[in-house]
C-alpha cells in the first residue's frame, strides 16, 4: 500500500518517514508528504497518527560510535574524500529526520501553518541532499553504511525534545549554522584535489543550508517576540542549558548574517561553552 493512500495527515507522514529503516523509503515518504502538504492535500494532524518514536529508523549499517572515535583523513586521498562524503551523508540523513521531527513533535504548538511549510521544505531539501551525496559516494565505489558514524546529532534532538525554542536554538542555529562555517573551505579543498563533482554537490548543500538557518532564525525570533524576550540573550540562555561542547570559530559571519543569525547571538559563547 502506498504512502499516498495510508498517510492522511502531515504529522502521520513525518512519523512514518522517521520510523522507516529503509533509507530510500524514508526519503521518498518525506518528499511525498512534503509535496502533499504544500498542495494542502492532507491535514496537519489526526487522532489516528501513529506514535512518535524516540529514535529514527536506521539500517544495520553504519555502526554508531562516539564522536571521539571518528578518524580524520586527508581529502587528498580517495579514502579521505569517501570518509568526508560518508560523514556528510550521515549529517544529511539526520537532518531529514530532524526536520520531520520538529514538525511531528511540535504539531500542536500555536504557530502558523507557514511554520510547517518551512520545515517541510527543509525536509524535502535534506532528502535531496542525502540522495546527492549517496549518489556521489556510489560513483566513487562506496556507499552509505560502509564506514562508522556518530550519533551526536540525534542526541541534540533528544535533549531538546520538550522545548520548541530550545530545538530551534540548538539544531538550526548551532548545528546547521556550523555547516555554513565549514562547507566553503571543504568545497575549496575538493576543487584543489580535482573532485569537481563533489564540490558541486557541496555548493548545492551550502546554498540550501543558508535557507534552513534562515527558517530557524525566523521562527526563533517569532517565538521570542511573542514572549517579549530578547532573541540574542534567550539564545545564549538556551545554549548554556541545552548544548554540550564549544562553538568553534572561525565563523562565517557573512553567511550567518544573511540567514538572520547576527554575531550578537554567538560571538560571546565559545568561552562560555568551554568553561
């Protein structure tokens, strides 16, 4: 039975996609659900929605290890480029589930429907990114699952499961914003090695990620305005309470500002997070 006939709400579609351990099915259901939601062919939620899982569905591989056990490899070798792309594929896969989770988990929040429009656009694009990186891995003779990966991204989601403001602060405004900092130099290194195909994939991801951070910043500011809170001060408080680890410079101030994340949010945080 197809997702078209079994999914009658946005929340249900997100949950079914999150729960799927078949990654082709996961990204397909995410994309189909987003399209049906954009066309207003499904409701936001239903009493028949399945339960939201604590963890997303995953295949048996890759094995998950602590971040400190992840090896760094030179991009000047094929193995190093494969390892980098594998890590990126893992990030993009988690980003699909994170976007779906923010919709499903907070579907009862008093926010406009445009909030869900934005996050389903993110889910749609993250599914596209995962497919692009996986296709590139396969072209290099590898595939997602061939190497270990870490579970840090989903741990961040679990830590912010009870607060929409905290989720927005940690996931788009820290984790995704980090992509704006590191992707340009990674793209340049791929060009230096002659891997123009991988560099082109990174270019698509980088440009889309600006929009994802912007969506996070927009709705974080919306919630702060509704509660009459200062956005930068609230961000710092939420980061201190919900994020473990330093915010590592250098920061891509220009790209961050284009996305609505000004230096007043994060410039004073590295020393605090390192304390």
